[in-house]
């Protein structure tokens, strides 16, 4: 799944997905869509459009799920994978950049 995200032809989509995943790992709880918009530099046209935001979440592959305006990891194992094997890819500049 991480390879799928990183192989996108759109570099902005890759950066956006990594930012969303990094924030989701850093906050350690469910997050409302409005909160995500505050944490991640979203495209202006998507910031207030839940359909566009849901599409952005779908770009993150099967790591996240968007339900009732709340974003969460689809499975604990997806979160564990990102914290373990894919951490260097998601936090390329270090987790400190998220806080």
C-alpha cells in the first residue's frame, strides 16, 4: 500500500498522503475532518468540501477510513506497519516536524 502511494505520478498527492498519515500517527486518536484540515496543508478547494476531503483520504490507500466525518486507521495492524517498517517513509524529515 505504501508503494502504491509513493508511485503516484502527482508529487503533491504523495506529499499530502504522507502528511495525513504522519498526523494520524502523531495524534494517536480518531480525528475529525475539520481537525485534519487544521493540521495538514490541504488544497484550498478541498478544505471545506467533505467529498473532496474524503477523496483525499482514499488516496491514502487502505490505511485510513473516513466515516461520519471522522478519520481513523482501518486496522491496528495498518498503524503498526506505519509506525514500524514504513516510519522512515512517512516521517522522512523526522516525527519532530509533526509536533
